[in-house]
């Protein structure tokens, strides 16, 4: 899903995309837009993603006004991307425009196209407001 989202974002002229499996809180400030992927495990966010935001909050990393978005695969409840959306919006005051993109289990070709479209839309939004 992440690769497809990144691929979609790269289609927008002028947008540079970095796809990271891990991120440190300090590096987040360098980006204009942050798209986070997390599966839902035990009705919760992936631990690394949770720690990333916890540490960013503790270190007062300023993400206000940056574009934010979230996505993830899930099995039955799929809370995690919605929780990330809320954290971005309410805690960090990021601009979250697209609703979280959820995918039940492994995405098929059509769903990967949706991921691509999702990344493209967010990159377009970024260029519109740049
Ligand atoms: C231990 C375990 C707990 C899970 N808990 C949930 C859950 O609470 N809600 C949900 O929607 N899916 C749950 N799932 C399903 C995963 O979200 C789903 O398989 C997802 O695609 C996993 O992504 P991954 O393959 O990238 O780890 C769980 C899966 C496992 C193995």
C-alpha cells in the first residue's frame, strides 16, 4: 500500500517523495506533507507509529499546518488509521483533508490503484497550497 501511495504522489509534478519504513520524530519537521500507514493490531496503532507521535509530542516537534493523511490494511475493525487521523488533526493541528484509506487484508490490483489515487490527491493538494 505504501509503495502505491508513494507512486501516486510521485506522479504530481514538483513533488519529491521519500518512502520510509521507520521515521524519527526530529525528521518529521522537514516534510511539507506526512502520510502514515499502519495496520490495526488489537484495535490499536502499530507500536512504532504510536511511539513516533508520542516522541514528537514530548519533543514539541511542530507539525502545525502540514498536510497529513493515513492509511492501512485491517481485518475486521480497522481503527488504527482513524486514530492516526485524529492525532494528526487534534494533537498536531495538521491539515488532514482526505479521510483515512482503509483496505481489508492484502490489497488487490484495484485497491492498489485506489492507493495510488490517494497519494496523487494528497500531492496535488500540497501543490495547490504551496
Ligand atoms: C495479532 C493480530 C491482531 C489483529 N487485530 C486486529 C484488530 O483489532 N482489528 C482489525 O481490524 N484487524 C486486526 N488484525 C488484522 C490485521 O489488521 C490485518 O491482517 C492487516 O492486514 C495486517 O497488516 P500487516 O500484514 O501489514 O501486518 C489483527 C491481526 C493479528 C495477526
